[in-house]
C-alpha cells in the first residue's frame, strides 16, 4: 500500500511540474496593428535588414529578484528604430499621451508600455528586439521573436519570448 501511495505521489508531482511549465511557440513574424495608419508585419527576413546594436549581457531576474537566466552574445534592433515607419492616428500631439502599446506573445503573455515610456524617457532607449543570442541568428532561436528591456531591475517581467504582435491603443 505504501508503494502505491508513493507512486501516486510521484506521478502527481511529476505531472504538476511538467504541466506547470509553459510552452512558448516561436514566432516567424511580428505584427504592428491598432491605432496606426499603416498596419505592418515584419518577417524574420525583414528584421534581418535593420541595423543591429550590440546588447550587453543580461541577467534575468524574476519578480522576487531571483536569478532565472543569463543572456549573452546578444545583438538587436532598438524598438524605436523598428517603430520609426509606423504612423500613429491622432488629431493633436497631446493625444499621444493617451497611447499605449500591448506586446503580445504567442502564449498569450502580455506586457504594456506607454507612448511616453517608449519615446520620452531614457527607458525607451533600452528596448530591443533581439536578433542574435549566443552566436545564433534570430531564425535559429527557439524562443523567437524576443523582446528585452535592458534597463529594468527585475528583467524577467518584460523579457518577452515568442513576441507576435504589438497593438497600439488609445485610452478612451
């Protein structure tokens, strides 16, 4: 009887730990949609045409400040460079204060940024689409498309794997 209970306990714990980890499907394109004049889809080939910036190695911390991973050998596209061709729909420049961006990953994970955070603070200069990591090009990264905010204290909250869409929205 003790052996059956032990086997049952191990089975439950094994299933829980396997099911507790999320699978993040890799993405091969990034859509920018919403309150813009020119909805755009960037393919892996498109992303490869942008000028790259070297990104310093990053330690990924979770919400408790615990080390979860270390990312090395990265290069990427500054987010503002990627968004430079996007034309926002607004009547007066002051309405840009009401804009926010929802970054959506292939597993449903979402992160929100304000227009001012991206374009009007130093923080916005630390947002990157990762195009290379550990000597591997974007197309060979299993968690592509990756987004990272290199200036965050708890970097894991806004480290997005499998980024598939950026929705531009305005407060109502």
